[in-house]
C-alpha cells in the first residue's frame, strides 16, 4: 500500500510540476517545489549522492561529454523518482527547451545502435543523466541544481528568488538522423538553420567582416571553462551594420536561445539583448552550405553564444549560452552579498 501511495503521489506531483513549469508562475517557486519533491522521494543513500553544499567546488565542474559524474543518475532511480527528476528539469526550461533536452537524451540510444560495441569507447546510455542539488532548496537564500550528461548540461542558480540559467549547453550527435525509424530528426534545427540563414543573407562586403575564418574550429572556443572569456575585442559584424531584415533573422536566432528557458530566465536574457542594443556581434567561420563544417558566435558585453557543427562530417552540434559575469549565479551572489553587507 505504501508503494502504491508513493507512486500515486509521485505521478500527481510530477504532472502538476510539469504543467506549472509552462505557465506564468514564478519560476523560482516552481523550481523550489520541484527540488523539494524530488529530494523527498530519495532514500538517504540516494540523497547523499544527489546533494552537495552550495559552496562546494563541484558546482562549477560542468561538462557535456560522456564521462563519470557526481550526482544521481536516472538509471539509479525508481520510476516515481524519474518522474520527479524530469519535473525538476522541466522547471528550469520552457516546453520547447524540455523537449529538446529529452530528445537529446534519447539520441544516446541512436548512437548505441549506430556504433555497436565500441569496447573501451564511451558508453552510450539514455539514462546516464545526473541530477545534483546544491544547498537547501528554499524561497530565500542561495541554492542551485544541475542536470547533466552527454550533450546536456543545464546549470541553475537561485538567489533570493532570482534566477540564473548558465552555463546552458545543448548538443546533438547525430545532428540529423539519416537512417532508421527516426530518420530526419534534427533536435537543434532552428539554431543551425537561422545561423546559416543570417550569414547567407549578408552582402559580400558584410561577409568580409562577419566571416572571421574559412575554417571552423573543431569545438566551441570556451569549451567547458568555469569562466567564459574570449581574448581580444569582439569580432564579426555588429548588429548596427545589419539591414532591418537581417536584424530580424538575428533576433529570431537570439530568441531561440532565450526561449529554451523558463520564463524568468528567458526574460533576463531578453533584457540583456535589449540592453546591448547595437553592441552585438555575429561572427561566422567555415562553410555556408549544409554538410560543411561551420561555427558561429554571438557576443555582447554580458553574454556569449557559441555554436559549432564540425565533428562527424559536420553532423555533430555543440551549442552553449554563457553569461560572462553571471555563470553559476556569480552576479546574483555578488549583488546578494553587497546587499547583505549594507
């Protein structure tokens, strides 16, 4: 009876949280409720695996490759716990972003079939995604959580009800499934297509500025650095040098990255874009046609977007949103400490 009651409770809470994450409810409250429900479902041993102190350096140790991680993996959860874990993931993302995340997770099963037995190679596991909570979830104070595995790394920080959702990484391999029952699936299609549409809309003179290299880098430049930084001044074409139609494409591309996230984070990103105004740069490297390796980045004084599709014959995408001063909520924490000190 107890197991049945727990199952019913978990399903009910999961449905409510998944639904509320997509409505205009204060995102930080949804996150707090989702995290508390998830943690309450865990055994003491599981909770030890899934939790760290907020100050622990583990919070900054993020990555997006298939490697051993700290936290509690989906494969080690009961069905009820998995539902609550997914509710926690959904609380930080929009419906669009959540669909992308779970679709990316499912690609590991595709890779498992395509690659077969690789011996000592990376182990493909669609349930090899780890959930980690840092600190004690609450409406006040500071805490955070991370959902991470192959090609997904979503890092959320909550400080007195304010949110930060960076670093935020989505990747896909394959970028396009080219055989089998899911043939044609492209999880990050708009990120790729809008970037290509923008560069192809540029005039020859604009391309002289926007295209910074004929060869695309083999990886996003900032990789999994703890602090995002690029050397030198921003390169590429300034937004002020774009036509109205080009600027509309550019805004649609930026919107795609904003709208992956829950309302509060989406609004924060949109505010950053508005504040940057014309001080936005679009840089491209590599080929402009499908199947050619390519890379782009969008840089502003406060944030950086990188997109790379070069590996596996240009069918393997890495994309990331970095906040130059606020990754892991460092800007919110600075504001919080200054306010507390005063």
